[in-house]
C-alpha cells in the first residue's frame, strides 16, 4: 500500500496517526511513498484487510 492510500482510508494524516497510536505527525510524512513494512501489516489489521501490506520483494528496498 502507499502512504497516500492509508491516509485516504483513515481520512487524514492525523486520523492515521491516532489509529497507529503515533506521537509525532512527522513520522508519517517521513515514510515517503510507502509505509515501513511493519506499519503496513499493522494498517492491514486495522483496516480488516481493506488495505494490504506489500511484501518486501514487491516493494523493493523502500523505507528500509
């Protein structure tokens, strides 16, 4: 999933931050185009699979 898809699903960057229980808004901004793999799996669970995590081989070395 792309960061923009996660933000769109939750309605805003602030709502995504709250859902993930993150403290700093800059954290999401720092992800770039794709959330880190671990966060993608967390988002997949929170969205009941509506957004799917991409495996590292598919995503490549983005956001190591």
